[in-house]
C-alpha cells in the first residue's frame, strides 16, 4: 500500500508541478480517490502553513446581522476576526439594493464608475482591513456585449485596476476581478430555460421538483461569441493597467468564472469548452456545485478538465491557475446533509482535493446565509431566524458557528500541523 501511495504521488507531482496536464498520466477513479484521501486533514494530512491565505468566504446578501454597522463592513470585520485571509465581495453598481442593505446609507449617484465604487467609504474600509486576497464579483455587459460596448468595458476595468494598483501599492494585497457564474450568464439566467441538454425533455434535479432539460438554443454560438468579446475586454483592461503601473506590491488578476463544468465535459456549449480555448485569462474560478459528490472525485476531474482548456496570459508565465470561487453545502436543506458528521466529511473530501491539486483558494458560500427556505422570502429585506434559512453559512442567525465554520476553525488553528 505504501509503495502504491508513493507511486501515485510521484505521478501527481510530475503532472501538477507546473499546473500542466499530461494525458499519458491519467489516474483511475480509485487512484484519484486514494490521492484525495491521503490529502484529507481529518485523515492525517498536514495542513498547509498558509491555510489562512487560501481559505475564504463570501459576504453578500445575507438575511441577518448582529451589529448596527453598515452590513458590508460588519461582515468584513467578522471574516477578519475569524482569521480568514481571503474574502469575496459583490462589486456591482447597486450594492444598496439587496447586496448590502442593512444599516447602510450608500448615497450613490445614478451614473457610477467601478473606480468610483472602489472609492466609496464602505468598500475602502473593507479594502484596508488586513486581508491578503479580495475577490470581487464584478458586474458588466456579459451576454449583451457588442463591438460597441467592448471599449467601454475595457476602459472601466482598466481604470479600476489602475486605481487599485496605485492606491494599495505599498501592500501585499491581491485583488481578483471576476464575473458571476459565467454559464448562467451565457444561458441568460438560471431558470428552466437554462437547463441545456443534448437530449431535451429528461427529468433533472428532482430533489427540487420536476425540472426538465431544454434543447441547446440555435443561437448558442452567438452567445459564445459575446462572452469571448466580454472576457477579452476585461482581461485587456487588467493587462493594460498592469503594464502601466510599475513597482506596486499590490496585484490585480482577472478570472473567468464558470459554473457548469460537468455539462462542458459532456459536450454542451459552455464557458470551459467553448469560451476558454478562445481567450487568454489569468485565472479560472469554478462555482462548483455541479461537481460536489461524496468522495471529491467529480471535483478533482472537473478541475483537471479546466486545466486542459486554460490559455494563461503571459503575465502568468505559463502557470494555469484554477480556484474554487464558490462552494457550499446548505446544512438545513437536503435530507442526508443535515448531520454534522456527513457535512464535515464532505468538506474534508473537498479540502483533500484542494490540497492534492494545490488549489490556491477555496471560497465558501457564505458568511451569513442568503437563502430562506421559502423562496418568496428571498427578496424580502427583513431579518430572518435560524429555522427559516437553508444553511449556507459560517455563522447562524443565533450567533453559533455552523458545521463548516467549526471545521474551518480547526484547520486555521492547526496550520502547519496534523489533526490527531
């Protein structure tokens, strides 16, 4: 068994040391599971010294709060207090609506640039906290991108990037600018119309009710073209600003986020198989709910598939970077996923994947849960109770730590060590 594990590790090291995929060194499913298991903290794997700077959470649209501070600032303070070096925030021009509503007076003008949004006192306060990495989910034209809007998009991302590089030039701070779930954007949302399939009419996701797949639309390639233009413009804006601002300790990267990687692996037009091969990007983020099985096998395979399709920018010097930009388990939603042991075991498997593949960031969804059990309450701007929520959280409305919150705390407390 020992020799088998050593052999697996040697194959893995030769395969992943430069984040390149060698098709001649494919592992069997059982070999992958063994590799994951041997990287799991709760099975004796050593926790990286820098786990604080790899583990993060999202703060957006939570349905409860604990102080009278502006909601954005309260959440960022809480994440910092809990010991996380990574945070993800929504960075769109209407934060006063449902993203950061509680206890807030945004006083935002009608026409606002991304640079001006970054200068808002709420965001500046958060950016000045001692995080090492701040991921920003930045809105934009997306599927509406045309030849006419490309220049506007590129210019606005350029101005934002340049501002961040100059404003925080004396700090070892990383910003990652990325889109929200790109496959949903390309499909025009996440409703029934977006359940693309090569064999339409099949029942899918029966846990949530009767949802049937629909045919891939005839204009799918036009949609791909729009996303290619959009991502190219955003990357160009980041790259142009970096070329102009020298000697900044601050780093700004552009990432493309996908969320239907399993569909792409089946040949359905998506961000990974149709868009990535046509663009250069610094990084790829995966909102990876479609890859969450019990063992971590699907997650591992999805990440390796993304590696195969990335075209890194020159700035990355050939390095292909994939991270988990959104990953979560609703602790009060699905039968079988409401017990602490089951939830923690899953998280440990996913952490095993990240450690096995040296994934730089795992960003959990989220600090305060944003999803009430009753769909009709999602747009209601009122404080909710623990019993009313689905359970995407580190902290529950009653102030207690969630199952994943306790698990992550154990990882942070044991950095550089093994959990015995």
